[in-house]
């Protein structure tokens, strides 16, 4: 497949607001891709060259793209930066520069999807001395070979921001639409979903759908070392309500830490976050602990918490989070912020997939294979009870230990991917913080002209994001700078001092009260919102919903 055909599809998607129409365009394309290119094209469609949920990390920043545009088109830095300020999109800037390039460009080539894919993969693999120059050479070469339209999408892919609206949800629907009949739609979606939960690789799943159909998708099994989608918790209003529904439940502390999915095969250990990012290198201490504590092939899950080495108390997630994306001085920070691993589940043991086993059986199996290491690796504390007082006291003890609350787990529930009723239920204090996504921001004034200082927040309503307030307090200067840096590449529109951004950055927000408000599309606003945390471990699918905001509003006693 020519890259120019793919670029045409990207352009069509960008110009098509309707999700149904986008699904049709993608599925029509998928049907026509030769099998040997299917995996690559599906990944490129998602704007990545890496399977799984790994963030595209080619180690390329705006600056390098600007230099590459200079090198390949002859434009000077200032004019490129000015164009960037006008458009907020280096893809468009590259396209415009190429269109009116002052340099003789003799090298135009017919780009093939394989060629672009391999170059992008290569970018990610270049490390060490001189890597910046080597990467720049590759990017410049690709720009020189490309047409303006192709270059636009190559640059956007490199920067991890394709802007076509081809979300994972759309790709799921498009894969089932491409390979299954309309009347099989429901079963096909279930089979595609199942396979994606187990292997989390859209390219592979598309290929299986094409070559082996529904039965192939249903036969997909866990492969140790490859991440599996995680089970999440529903929220409940009260312990009483949960106890009314279930006879007996397991209660565990809900730790304020990082979800870890740990795979072990022989002497190899892999660690994934809840977004399936590979953080094995960042946690050599966990790798060692797991090797000492477990001596069988398995996939287990738990919560990692940071520990204050002087007091032995757990540290807030904020502090532990410094370790999650760390690329240098890993041993040093591991010593500064030691961890404790609290295991609560097992999904694969000695060649056997356990997702259809009940929680109580899984827990028994987990207990058998873990050799606890004092204060370092242990099973989560649990009680099995139907006694409200006992569970209330357990809840109190969790809050006193500065944990988030408790998890109530249904004894005979199987391992369900995503958030489901009848599985895990979380209980947290009522005025708990909200996880919201930044949808816009405002540039500051005076000494803060180069900083974004006020942020528009969004919650979810079905597939839509709706606004629910502005927040500008609770930040340190360092945090303002950090969030500004994170948001600049996501700018999609600029009006005076106001910018709109692609919804990607999730923030945890404290507030005093929820009020009704005509100023925001949700109809609600937060009173005295303040920044608590940036949640790089969370994404769009994790943010709070309008429903939850309504419920919290009602629980304040305003209802009726
Ligand atoms: P939430 O992020 O609020 O939806 O809650 C789900 C998260 O709670 C999981 O992804 C885990 O990271 C975390 N967690 C903390 N303690 C537990 C526990 N005992 N069982 C399951 N998840 C836990």
C-alpha cells in the first residue's frame, strides 16, 4: 500500500465529523489492505508503530521537528516558529513549508507504508551519543521524500498527535465491520473485544479476524510478557447498599498507588501499568522482589505504593509517580522512594488462564504462590464478611492509614475487563476528588505570559466531553510550567489568549462543592476547584462522568 493512499484516508477522516462515516471509511480501507501489511496499517491508523497501549515514544520533540523542517525545506527557524504559533500544528507547518519550499527538492519518491513504518520504528530504537542528529537525519529524509500531505501526517505521527479522530473505539468497530456480516455484529464485537482485552494489539487482532474469523478471535490466549487489559472498579454510594446486594464480600484496602500487572516467566519479569505501559526498567526493585518471592510462571496484579523509609508509612501517589516515567538515575530514585507491593489478584498460573475462575479461587491460588517478604511484598490485607460494623471499621482503618478507601469484591466474580457491575466496587469518602480532563487553557499575564495559568476542565457524557469548570489554583510554579509544556503540543485552536487542547491530560481536582451553573455545557461547576495531581497514569477513558457529578451534587443535599 502506498503511504499516499493512507494519507488520503487520514485527510478524509479529518474532514468527516460523523463517527459512523469514519467507521465506514476505515472498514472499507481495512478490507483492501494486503494481509502482510494489515498489522502495520492498523497501527499507523491509530497514530503509532507500537502495539499495546504504549505511548508512542519516539523521543522526538517539537524542536527536532523544527530543525528537520529547516534542513529539508530551507526555511529559517523564525519563520517556522511563527507558522507554528499561528497554527499550533507542526504537521500543517511542514506541509506549508514543503508546498512553497525555497529549496530544490529532487528526491521525491513513492513512499510505501512499509518504508514509513520501518523509519518510524528506527527512530524509537536510536539511543545514546549522537542520537539527536541521527533522528533528525531520518526525519529530514522522510520529509524530503514526501509530498506535502504525506509529510504532514508523518510529522503528526512522530509527535503522537494524528488528529484524525480514529480512536481505539472506532478501530474496534471498523475491524468487526470489515470482516463480519451485519447480522453477526453483536457477536463479532464481543469476539473482537475479547481478543483485544487479551492481547491488546489492534494490528494482530485485525489479522486474526481476517485469517481465522470469530473462532480464531475467541481462541486467543494470554502470552506471558504481553500485557492484558485490566479489571476496574465500579463506584458505590455506601457499604450498606453493597451489602444489601451481596451475601458476603471480600473487603480490601484501596491503596493510593500504582496498579501493576506483573508477568513472570522463568527468570524474566515484566511490569505494566493500568494503561499497559511497560515500566519494567523503572522498577528494578520490583523485578528483584518478584524473583525472590514467586517461583512459578504467572501473571499477578497488585498495587505498588511508595514508602517513607524513615517512618515506614505509605507515601502519597504523587511522590511515587516520579518513578513511573523516569528514564535516568533509576537506581538513585529507587533508593530515595522505596516501594511496597500489595498483591490482590492472579490471572494466569503455570500455563493456565484463570480469568473465568471465581475471585475466591484466584485469591487462594495467589496465596499459595507468594512468599511474603516483610514490608516489601505481601498480599493485600483482606476480610471476608457481611457484617456492616466490621466493614465500617476496616474502612476507617484504611482512611486512617491515608489510603483511598476500600474495595469490596464479589466472591464468585470472574476477572472482567474494564468496569463492570458485580465485580469490584470501590468505597471512597463522599467529597472525593474528581478525575477530569483538560480541554482548554488561558495564557497568563505579566511574568506569566509564557505560562498557561487557567484550565478548562471536562467530564464525560457518553462519548462526549463536556465542560464543568475552570481551575487556576493549587499549583506550584513548577507544576504550572510542567503542565504548560505538556499542553503545548496538544493545542488545536487558539483565540487570543485562549487555547483549546486535545483532551489528553487528566488532572485530579479537589473542590469544596458542586454547583449548578449555566456557564458550562455540563450545567455544573466546581466551587473552589484546586489542582491535586496530574494523572499521567490515566487517560480519557478513566475520567469522571456527568452522572457521577450529578450524584455527588445530589449527595450534597441539593436534590429536589
Ligand atoms: P479507580 O482508579 O479509582 O477506578 O480504582 C481502581 C484502581 O484501584 C485499580 O486500578 C488499582 O490501581 C487500585 N487499587 C488499589 N487497591 C486495590 C485493591 N485492593 N484491589 C484492586 N485495585 C486496587
